[in-house]
């Protein structure tokens, strides 16, 4: 009987030790993530208890707390016809209407990162309802089957994909189709930087504003502050998202063929002008030669230049 009591006491001590360990779990953030700890108790209402940033000291989480790890690394949302580089479920391209309402197929990617200051709020307002068993699958690799998409990829398709499509459709009108397709257009306005950079910033700035309005907060930032060159209204801690363009084509192949023929004709005209100028220069150089002038003088009086050359050689 005494042995049974001792065993019972020992079991109780083991259970208490396990519970104590669960209430004293160390939680820390890796260098490429921030950790959000929400109160998972019955009276906690899933409110945020605290956030751990990279490099901060570990903190203790209760066993019923909800621990969420959100990446701080650079991310992208890619829409390409080449599905080996596109995000699963992302469109093959966006439709944008250039000057003159010329429809274009625009491939590219939005380059972004989480706004760390608002990352936990994003999860509470948008991420939690999409999580699967407490995980969003930020780094999961997915195929094109909708059933195989991670919650994070689904969320990107529903938000980045939708807002990106709306932005590009409505905000491409300020650019001509040749400058977007070929990278230059003599008839287009002069731009202070390459067309792909100017267009990528233009789309990125509007996309960032639209996304923040859609989500009810600035939850995402761009990855490269240097692109913005201290422009007015740019938050250095959270610059706008940048749209990096890929291949761009018109939906009318005949239009591109016509433009190519036009460019070839213009090049041919330029070449003809160059040849004509060279011929004129050669003529002027010849006329300035004293021997040529003598020969022309002999020819004016019906004399052969060869006679002049022979007589001249005897002198």
C-alpha cells in the first residue's frame, strides 16, 4: 500500500513538471522571421500578448498560446506564362491598356516584404481565418492544382493577384505600347529613367495604395529604397512595392509586325541618308584635289587628262 502511494505521488510530480515545462516554453525569433504570440486561453479572446523581433531575447509562451511565425525575408508574387517561374495559381499575365487603348499582355512580379510593425495585426485580421492547422505555409512549394495550394498562396492569389490585375488594367494608359514592348519610343514623353523602372514604380506605387485600402492597413512594403531616390512622400522604413516587368506583348501580332516594318523602313532611310552624305563628302574631297582640278580644266577644252599627266611627268 505504501508503495502504491509513493508511485502515485511520483506520477503527480511528473505531471506537474510537464505542465510547468509547458508553461515555461522558450519562444524566440530566427533572423528571417518575427514571432506573434496570441493568448489562446478561454478568456484570452486570441488577443496579441507580445511580438518577438529578430535578435530579441526569447520569451516564455504558455502551452495554450497561439505562436505564429511570419517571414521578414523578401518575397515576390510572379505572374508569367512560363509556369516554372510563376507562383502557383497566379495569372499568366495581366491585361493593361496603353495609350490609345491598345491592350497589352504584361508579365512580371511584385517584389515585397511584410511590414514587421503590422505583421501581427495582418495575421489577426487576415491570416488566421486562412490558416490550416495553425499554419499558412509561407515557404511551401505548390503545383497548379487548387487543392494543393498552401493557405498563403491562396491568399496571395485572392489579394495580390486581384489588386494587381485591377491596377495594371487601369494605370497603364500613360505609356505607349512601343515603349513598353520594345523599351523605347521616339514619340513617347521623355522619362528620367529607363521605361521599365519608371513603369514598375508607377504601377508599384498605385498597387501599394490600393492594396492598403483593400486590406485596411499598410501590411506590406517594398524591398528596395534606392529605387525611389528620396522622392516626396516615400517612407524610408516602408517604401512602395515595386513591379518588375517581364515580357510584354500586344494582343495584336499584326500591330507589332507593322511596327517592326516601320522601324526597318526608318532604319533603311537613315542608312540611305548616311550613304548619300558619304558620297557628297567624297565628291567635295575630290574636287578640292589640285590634280583633279587640272584634269577638269583639260576636259573643259576637250583635252585628254592623260596628255596632261604625260606632259607633266616630263617636267
